[in-house]
């Protein structure tokens, strides 16, 4: 059985919905100096995702090592193909988890971002617009998705990075 470990001197901030999370994420990506690791189940092709994508491209163009892992099923084959082409063109390390179900039905639903091994984000938010259905119809939702993320600064970031 895993043993819980505790650390002190961590700063955690709860980010409500995409409005808070995406602005904090873009700010952190734009401030990155060395390395970005981003893992998500869904990386959509929409306005919000495009803002994240462009921030990652800017980071790669500054010389930051950028690593992106998406779930092949969650992101979708056509989106994976488009992201692969765009990201690899600018030097971003891009991987789709379990394409064509080569490992059975295994999926990755994790949403993890680690920036410069200094700042981490964890939560339930994918990289997609909070106000648009993710069924490819583009249907507006009546309200933003009820989801959260946590930003972490402190010793806990090492543990998050070890999982990435």
C-alpha cells in the first residue's frame, strides 16, 4: 500500500473553471525559461486551445523544451494529426497516448502541467473551450463546465514532475 508523504512550504491556489485556469496557464507558459510538460486527455481545436497552442509555440521558439502528451481517443485522430504536424514543425515534442488502441483500451485522463520544475497545475480541465460542447458540434453550453484546477508552487512540484 502506498505511503502518504507530506511536505510543507507549498503554495496552492484553487482556479475556478477555465476562465481562471487558462489565463494562469498562458501566463506561466509565457514565463517559462527551461521546460514545459503538458499532459491532457483532450486538446481541442478551438479558440481556447489555440491560445494555449500559440503560447506553447512561443515557448518553443524561445528555446524552452516543450513536451505535450495527449490521449489519442480523447483528443481525436484528426486533432492529433493536426497538432502533431504543427508542434513538430516548431520543435515541440508531441506524443499521442495509445493510438489505435495498441495497448488495449488504456486511456490517460490525467491533466498535468509542470513548468520549469517550479510550478505545477493539476485538475480536471482539458485544453478546450469551457463554453463549447466537446462533441465536435460546436454547440454552446448553457454555462461554463464546473471544473477546477490547482496551481502548486513548492516541494510538491517535484512529486508532480516525477509523475510526468
